[in-house]
């Protein structure tokens, strides 16, 4: 799996982004929670707190917003970065999940290790 979602790319259930060094993973779990893990000990560093809410997909939208949707198309969580077209989200080797527009960071999970 890649470490980056570009505009219009989607993470489905049980799909993930993996940092290039393999140390960190962002996964859309089957319980609906989008979680960033440190792989060495499977320790969660960040979560969307949407478990039990039937999340179906996370999409990096063309407007720059990274959004988690349920089966009915209802947004469950969003990065709040709309208005930043061309942005992408990347799972960095330091454990930080970051949205860039395109070179400037506009959102981060603040989980750098």
C-alpha cells in the first residue's frame, strides 16, 4: 500500500496508508474507526473516534478536505481543510499524518514520534 492519498483517492474498509519506513499505519478499521498505529507495538496514536458509526470510506477530496463517510454518504469526520484544492494526505516516516497544499502543511495529527 502507498503512503499517500491524492485528490479523489479513497481508503475503503481495512485499507491503509503505510509510512515508507513501515513504522506507522493509518487504517480504516471494520468498526468504522480511522486509526493511526505505531506498528512496532500496535499502539494507537490518533483516531477519528468513529467506531460503531458504519464508516465506509475515507476520501481525499479535490477541495482539499479529507473526509470519512458512512454507508449513506453522511460525513462522520473531516479534516476541515476544504478550500485547499490539490491537497493530499500522507503518512510520514515520523508518525505524523499530514495534509499538504501541495507543499505547505495545512493539517496534522500531531503524532510525530
